[in-house]
C-alpha cells in the first residue's frame, strides 16, 4: 500500500517537473498573470468556470483573488460562475447544460474582463461556449487543460496545458498554477 502511495506522489512530482522544464508554458503563465494584473488595474474582473473538480478549482482560485492570498489587502473582483445554484439549475433545465456558462458570461462579462475556463480534457462543451462568448464580448480568455489542450487549444488567448493525460495530476497542477498566478498578481498589485 505504501508503495502505491509513493507512486502516486511521484507521478504528481513528475508532472510538475515537466511543467518546470517547459519554458513556453512558464512564459504563458507569466503572460496570463500580467494580463490579469492589467485587467484589475483597469477596473475589470476575473470570472472562472469548470465542471466537477475543475469547478472546485475555479471557486478556489476566485476565492484567492476575492479574499486574500498572502497579503492582507483589498479584495480583487473575481467569481466562479457556478456558485449560484438557482441560476445553474434553471438555465440547465430551460436551455441545457451546454449554455450555463456562456449565458452567465453574456450577462456579466465586459470588454477587458478575464475568463479562465478549466477543463482537463479541453473539450467541455459548456466551457468552450463560454470562451467563445467571452471572445465575442472582448474579454481575455485563458484555458487550463491537459496535455493536448483539446478543442480549447485554438480558441484561448492563453493556453495553460498541463503536460499530462491523468485527470488527478492535471487538476493538482491546475491548482498549483492558479496559486502561482494569484501570488504573482498579488505581488504586482500590492
């Protein structure tokens, strides 16, 4: 049993080592952080969306911005789009789950806002539609995906594609990258 535990931890470390050695991916993380800093400085907000564990990660990252990360500071406007369960269930029932996020983006998004969509496969239809809607509005878009980027590879301004095909390892890396972005943004703003 302990060997199994060690193997899982080692797989997580190996994924992060791949990220660490990918200069292009590190550059995109840096560029995304700078874009978010600019958005906040311009009075814009960050919206996030995901499904399942990725929804939890979206909410976690939003909380780091709107609450605090390391610094006792003013809140930064950020929200995970799934937190209103009445909205989610009504739109899913009336229009279909594929549009729950795109309708929220259409209602809340403004030019210059940032939308971060999290999907380990990069193929979640509701996230793709949200990214497409955000681009129509003039928002900045980022997709946190797995290795291939899926269909999101070509539609986002910033593709943060974790070099793995293993969902838990991808999600562990998404939250690590989210924390990195939060720290970089906070340090630059405060």
